[in-house]
DNA sequence: ACCCAGGCATTGG
DNA sequence: CCAATGCATGGG
């Protein structure tokens, strides 16, 4: 076991809450107070420790994944300083101090996960996603590697609908798995261009593209307009804000962190 | 048996 | 350009 230091502030429990909130997640598995995830051919285990996390094994392959999962790239200091001017966020950042929104390490996984979450509750989405993982992922230790595009090229429409995908979503996932696009190179592009390219793919709309910017690329200004849970959270904290498009300007330039703090604040009933 | 839940493509005006 | 429609599952 080795200590992985996280930038302060950092709260392990808050930052991993999402991996427990909607039932088990076979690709980011919570076992006895630790987070398990497959990296390459090994199982990574991350548990809380003063100053950061204990990580096993810790090396050049696993370190960046652990840092990503624990939201290390976010600029919390800048966000907290900015949030002091807004009474709601001032309170949320105080109550959720050290919450680093977890980032999704893999772009294909991020998109497929979002497709499963389109339109349905996250409890339903996680259930369907877990069946996909169990069926097409690879188990290493206790956790499963999320199915790769290559692996999903062997899946059929009937395989996916049997797991609970709608016919449309089955088509989206199969199409994406066969798409000859290098999702890694999106990381080098500006927000608008990432969105343009993603939205051109069937099954990926504005909402999915924004969450990709937010949860995979950690772009500060990502703001998932169209997200029904975020709309509800904004309405509850800011009764005067009527729609998410208009509310975007209020959170400039920290829309991503604001969205995460509002959603998590609503979920853990802060206040 | 409902209804709603962290959307999207398709169709028709 | 905007409105209406179907979709499959889990939880209340």
C-alpha cells in the first residue's frame, strides 16, 4: 500500500458518494469502505487515508486513474473563493468541503454510461449498465473492466435488448462501438468542437455531450442543459431561476463544479 | 395499474 | 424552426 496525496481540500467519503448512491457499480465497485476498479490487467484498490488515499498497486499506470477517479484535476480553491459571493454556493461549498466530483477515466465508457442513463432514473440506468458489464466486461478480482468498444462489436441487438436496453439504445451502443473515431483525441479540442463532434454521432445529444465535457474532460464550463435532476436542483436552490439555459451565466466560469455541488447538495439534503 | 425518472431520433407541421 | 411521439426499466 502506498499513499496517494490529493490536493487539499479533499474528503474521501463525499468524493466517492456517487459510487454508492444509486446501488452497486460493478466497474467502480465499493467493497468494505474501498473503491475497486480494473486498470489494464490488474485490480486497483483505493481506500481513505489522511492527506489522500491508500492505493494498491500504485505505479505510473494506476496513479493517473486513481487521481482521475478522485477528482484531483478540479480547482477547488478557485471555486471556493469564487463561491463566497453566492450565498447558496457559499453554503454548499462549506457543507460539502473537500468534495471532488469523480471523473470517468475512459471516454467510450463515459458515452455508453450516459446512453444507459438517458431518459430513465439512475437506479434503472445502473441496473442495466451492471448487466452490460457482467455480460461483456472482464472480471479482475472483484471489479469488472467496463466492456471495450472492441468487445461490444461482438454484441448483437438481441443481446443488448435482453439486458434491458431499448431498441434505440441498443442501436446507439452498437453504432458507437463500430464508429471509427478516436475518442482520446477529443481531449485536445475546445469545448464547442468536442460537442460538435459528439453530437454528430447517433444517440449522442446535447445532454450526453455536456456530461462528457463535465465528467470525462473536467471542463470548468460544462453545464448539462436538459438535465432534469440539475433543473430540479437549481429550482430548489434558486426559486427565481426558471430555466437552465438562462442559469448558465450565473455560474460562469465554474458551471461544472457548480452543477456537481448543486446535484450532490440536493441528493444528500444539505441545509 | 399507474407515474416519473440526470434524452434522443424521428416525424409532421 | 418547433411540437408531438415512442422508448424499456426501477422505484414509489
